[in-house]
C-alpha cells in the first residue's frame, strides 16, 4: 500500500508552517503600530473620533436608542455592551493596533483604530 505523504513531504510541510507562523507573528507584533484614536462609523457616516489616551465609555445612539457601548480603557477599545442578538462584536476582544476593527453587523457599526503617523507600508502590505 502506497503512503499519501512521505518523510520529505512532512518535513517540507513543517518548514512551510514554521515560516508562515513566523511571518504571522512578525506582522502581528513588530510591524503593526500602536493606534492613536478610534473612528466609529454607523452605516456610511462617521459617528465620531475618540482618543485612545482617554478612558471613557461611548454610547452609540441609533434612532434615539442606545444600541452598543464602546469602552476605551488603558489604550485599548472594546465593545462592552451590545443589544444585538448574537453579541459577536463583544467577543472580538480589545483593539489597539493601527487598522484593527470591531464590527457589529446588525447595526452596521464599525470601530477602527487609526494612527496619526503615516505607515511605512501600504494597505496591501498590511
């Protein structure tokens, strides 16, 4: 009976996984810059910009009702309250690096970290 993978195939696949893991970690921890502020958009409209340096709770009001609350604490932002049924936006965790996002699809809310400093890389390289 012929084997699907030989010893050389397993070594080759292991090396590829190791290289891709190193590149992922390098991108995640070395290349991404700390953000300065967050931008909150609801639909296509900018809801507001808030500094990551100031700890605060930001209630997002849609049609006269508070739907979600974004909390900024210790230089990171996260969705602390959500009234959508699945609450996936609350499970996305804290964001603080440039271009990280939290999305609440039912209310079309997007929270994006932005940096004042221009990146050395374009959007495709990031």
